[in-house]
């Protein structure tokens, strides 16, 4: 069983043909055009090449930013404000393609095949430039009004804190995104920070950062009582020191001990390919 997943990011369009849900057996990539019409043509052309190799494979789209139910996309990474990508793709393909934002696609991939597989209640939290992710409740992705989904990274963890691009002050991602760890460590890479922490250096900075992450995790645990929290993004690649420290710190809070002794904190399974795999999963679900 094959499906084609297309992952539109700020710099590249990545396409993958996925076999049995998890194995990418063909890949293609191009630079992301800024013009939505040129983007739709590029995707039609990439999918055309893939379809000749895998005839009849359904196609799903993952896109950066947020989108409404008509497929109008707003994504700062692409410089788009309500860009009509959905309608333009409809023109190119003569059919509506299932499309979700990258966070929902990553959540779908983890839920169907990865760290949240079989979860009734679980969270995916991606620590990157910002904080993304999503929530599974009752075995399905939680959605808000008009199909919108929650913005975990813009949960306020510091009253009257730093101003955020979203217009609020004190959002979680202003303190706990992986990019903030880099800033706290004077601009050295996250990888370098982790290797120094392993060597017993920069421990004050590391613990201050972990504290910011754990404040948010603790609130999310109180709201959702998840079985599993999967941590994604480059930081979770750094191995057990990261996940282990989060787990240890969360376990030291009294609320966790009292109410939530069952929540597991683990690394997300899929990193760079989460968008492709999630988009392919959407295609299969829609087909
Ligand atoms: Zn915000």
C-alpha cells in the first residue's frame, strides 16, 4: 500500500512516497516558491513524477502555518497571508487534496505509527524555533472551533512576561523553545550545549531551561492527564539526557506524584520525516 506525502516548509517542498505507512521508498525535493500559484504548479509537477512510479497512490499535503477549512494558508515562513493554496491545488489536480498544517501532520504520524500509537490521550510537543505540537483526546486529534487546533506554544507560563509575536506576553515558547536554550547559552548551538552539559558544564543554564519546559508540561498534564507525552524537535535527538532530565524534574513536582503517576515522557519517533509521513497518513485516511 502506497501513499504520497508532500511537506511544504518555509525553505523546501519535500515529497515522499510511503509504503505501509512508515517506510519512505522514494523522495524528491525542491525550493519553496514564494508565489502560491507557482507553489501549486511545482507540487503538481513533483506529484506527477511520483505518480508515474506509484500509480493510484493517494496524495496528502502538510503545510507550514495555519489554514482555514477552505485551504487558505497563513504562514510567516512563506510570507503568506490567507494565500489560496487549497483552491490553486484544486485547479491543478481537479480534486480536493487532504491538507493539514505541519503540527497536525506530525501528530497524525506519531499517533498512527510512532510514540503515541494506540494512545487514548497523548501530547506531541515539538521544541524548535518555537513550540508546536498537538493533542490526542479520546483517540482522535483534539480540535477547536472551526477546525482550529490549540497553539500549545502560546500557552502563557509567565504572567506579563516577554512580548510574543502572537500579541500576548509570557508565552511558553518565549522561554522554553529550543532556540531559547541557544540564546541562554550565549548563542552556541543546542548540540554544543548538550555536549557541554554531559561534560558537567553549563548546568545552571541547563536547569533554568528545563525548569521553563517543565512549567508548561506540568500545566498540560493537569489539563489533559495524558498517558504519553512525546517530545519532538532537534533537542529530543540529543538522547536520554534531555528526556531523562525532563522526566526527573516533572516527577519531582508534587502534583505529578499525587495525580499523574502514569504519564510517560518519551522522545517522538519521527523527526524530519514527520510531515511527509503525516501527510501520507492523511491521504490514506481520506482515500
Ligand atoms: Zn505567543
